[in-house]
C-alpha cells in the first residue's frame, strides 16, 4: 500500500465499544486515528489483512487493543470494532459484514454475541438447519424469510430469529443486532401488520436508489451507514462531552435533517424520540448550506426560556462558536419583545403574567357588576382569539373562527365581549402594564406590515435600498405545539415563503399551554411535508408503557386540522416496572417520599427529581426535604437554580428536562386534574374536555422525563388519568 492520506470512518457500533474503554485507551484511539489517516503503512500501526474476509484488516491501537477495519474502497477504511488483542484473531468467522438490501447501509453482525446473549437458546446462521418443531413455536413463525428480508431484517440472522420463542428471547436479541432488524422485530411483536411496519419502520430508512450488495464504496456513503469521518466529532465522543445521539443520527432522523423541502415541514414524535436533536442538526445543515457573506441568519426558537438556553448550549457543543454566530437562538416571547422595542411600542409598560392578568379581569367585572361572563372565559377569549389571531376590529371579531374554544357565540355576545376587551385593554394601559400575549400580537402586526411592504416592493419591481428585507432565511422551531397563532403569524412574516423556509418539531401530546392552532389557516402549509419519529431513546419500555396509558381515550390534533396518535411509539431500553402506590393522607405520602429518596441514595448530581401538581406543594416539599437533611433545589422558569440536590417542581417546569429517577407525588383526584375544571362540565363541555386534556398532557410530560425509575404516589383517590391495577 502506498503512503498517503486515507479516509478513516468510524462506525457507530465501534463508538459504543470506545465509550466503554478507559480514558487511557480512549486517548490511544484518538492518536491512532490521526496517525492512520496520515500514513496507514506506519510500522507502529502494524496494518495487516486478516483471514476469513478479504476486506477485513487489523491495526495496532495500543499494546493491548487492536482496531478491526473494513476496506470499502481504495484508501477508504471503516473502523468496525475495537477489540483486545487476544480476541482479534480467534473466531474471525463470528462476524458477518454485509450491505442491507433495503437501506443500502453496511451492517456488522457479531453472530457469537447473538448466541451468547440468549445463553445458547439462539444459534448463529452458520449452524445446521433447525427442526420444524422449533420453528413452529417461534414468535415470528407466521412470517416468511422473504417477508422479513423485504422489511430490512439482516439475512445472516434469519435462522436465529426463527428460534426466538419468548419475549425475553426477543429483548435479548435486539440488544445485539442492527438497528433496523431490532425495530422491525419489535414492531411485528407489538402486533403491527407487515404493511404498517413497511410504512412506519422500513420505508423511512429505505434507500432511494437501487442497492448493489457488493458495492461497499457506495454503501459507506449512504445515511444508513452511521459513521463519522472528522476528528472533531470523534474527539467529542472520546471526551463524552456530548451525548452520543447528539453526534450520530438514526438514518430516519438523518434523512429528515438533510432533505430539501419545497416549503414548511414538520417532524412529530413522542418524548425522547430525538425531535430536538433533529432540529439542532437541521440548523447545522442549513447553516453549512448558507452562501458566504449571507447576513440573514437562521432563527432557532422555542417557547420556554430554559429550553432556549439549553438549545444554545447544545448547538454550541454540536457545531462550535462559528456555527452559533450564524444562528439567532431566542425564546419566542423575547423575540417578540425585541421587535416591539425596535419601534418603541409599549413605552415603559411593565409585563404582567397570566395570573395578574386574570386578577385584572376579575376586578373589571366586579367594578362593572357584569355577571354574564366569567373572568376565566374572557381572559382565554381575549388571549387566544382576539390577540392570538391578531384581530384588528370589532367587524373582524364577528368573522373570526374560534377553533377549540368550546361554546358558540351569537353576534350579540361577540359584540358584548368586544366592548369588554376594549375596556380591559384600556384598564391595563392606564396602569402602565401589558401581557406577553399583547406583545406577541403587536410583534405580529409589525412583521405582517413589514412583509407587506416587501411584497409590494417586489410587485412594483422597486430596487431602492430603503426596502426592508425578510429577517431570516430559515426558521426552525422546537416544541412547536406550544406557540400561539400570533407567534406563528409573526414567524411566517419573518421568512420569505419558499424552499426550506420553516422547519418545525413538536408533539401535541405534550401541549401544556392553552394554544391551539391550524397552521394551514395561518399561511404555513405543511401538508405532504410531515414526518413522525417513533423510537424513544430516553426511557425504558416499562416507563413508556405506563406513560402511554395516561393518554388512553383521548384524541390529539396534528397542528393542521387532523388527528395524531403515538402508534408505533416504542423503546429498545429495558428496566424495572414503575411503582404506583396510594397512601391514606398527604402526611403519609410525605413520609413515603422521604423514605423513597433515602432508598435511592444521595442525589448530589441532579439526577433525581420530585414533581408535584402545584406551586404550594413545591414549597412544602422543598421544606420537607430540607428538614429531613436531603438537599433540595426548586426548578424555576429558567430551570433548576443549581445542579446539586433533588430537583423539585411543578409539571410545567419539567418540560425539556430529564432525570434518572423521578417521583411524581400528589397525583390525586382533585389535584390532577385540578378540581376547578369540573365547573365547566355542564356550562362549557368542550372547554371541560380541553382543560382535562391539557392536564393529562402535563402528567404525560412529567412521567416521560424519567429515564430509569418512576415512582407515582397519591393520597385519597388516585387521579382518574392513572390506570391503577
């Protein structure tokens, strides 16, 4: 082999092995890959071809470890494994290297690991044909080999799959087989039809071009071969400074990230499916595609302040400072406030929260002696319909659609409400205050006016330098389900309609704010450009099953007038069953909570949290834990005040957070959902249903923040959302 710079790619399965090594060995791999790329013939690397497969080579990493390399082309190598030197040369035929006929990606199968994982109950494909009796009792006996192959199952595993007879067999198998094979088998076992698995699991990762199973040079370039080629990405892995799934994307995710869309696109999926990771990688992809000198940055926005701060940190880790300089990362309310401040609107008015705004509604109705409407209804109508849809006049309010608002209103009733909202806004103005909703509405108006001037100038073919431009070339939105119609109108006006203009990720099952929108009515057409992620990387199958049970019997929208569910949503991780326990009184529950936290051990690294329904209970639990000698930290609007101790917060505060262990306490009837919702059961049934659904979503979000252990307790009667056996 001639000396020269070569390509060395690192396969994802090798990354997993590297993470398990000591820091010293990781450093040796860092040095090895740099030397290999410069001169693979260096005597110290001892590169040599191995028996059993003409493409397989080994090279010296350190005194004890060797790199297994697959030659995929002239000067192009794929690092497929890192092994102790004693394990490299024995049983080389234990590995199968093949190109998947569906995805076109390279798969490495450790046949011995498949057998060992089930303590001999499975056999490698190289062993003699099994008996008909064994095949007949297999979990997948009803599927033919060809049907499994068409779904993307690795051919070398067909004989082993035929011997899978129990769920334990299956769960052990999927931990050591290629990702697509695991996804297909789990989906089939969960009752999906061949057609459903083909559509939901296989089609999203299938190659768009014919697959030559002998062309390794082409296979290594396909997204299905999950690799990294640059030193910076490998160094991030070795340092463990960035979660692995923030460096490597599942092929399904990568396709969504790198695809060219003809207009706005949306990616949905349950908690932990990597939606935020997809959004971050999409930002990076778009930034790299920007023309040099382009001064229209990319906007990355979300609803919560703490989530926006987290997005900044993660994007910095993913792409570095240079990438971040090309992206405007800001939460949606701050963005709106910034736009309003540019023109001096609002003057010195202070911002009040929703609780204070509701108090002002109560005060106004009391002064007027108005009993026809309740303050909660008027506050929501004003915020969601009038401000949310940027209604400019009484006439417009008579015409506007009130989707999701429950009871219908006559023309006379709308006239009465409009007059009350005018008096209310005047009341706030006299006090020198306004709300975030008002700021969003003002910002939307400003941007709509700006966009109108741009369009008018373009139609008139003007070229004056005074014509404004769109603020952004691309807009990426995380947690899209939480934004109001006014936010969407503002964002739509900030970017020119066209290819790759808007990219949205979110899950309406996690909607915890009272914002309901139909994007198509707001000029954001995502029809035909929507996709869904179904594989959870965060939590165990057991916790996932318990969390999904919380949504039983409810229907959720898809942000565009249709319905959406979590069918096919699954996890490959296994763990213990969540604990559900009822106590007699709140005092009993408090005592149980302290005992549970002590049983979990010291929580000095912020890996344990307690979630309760109300702010009053948060303060009580913090005091309780402090008195028990357990350090506790409240989760505020910007996240936990420190990383130490047990984190305590309401369900709203857990959005975007993740913990190893979580205790959900006080999940009692009357607290979840809150008792006040029942007052709408007869007077406004649709509102009653919507409020219950939002409370159910809050509980779902809280439960899915747990990675390994979940404990749920209540006193008195349990929440009706709990499926208690």
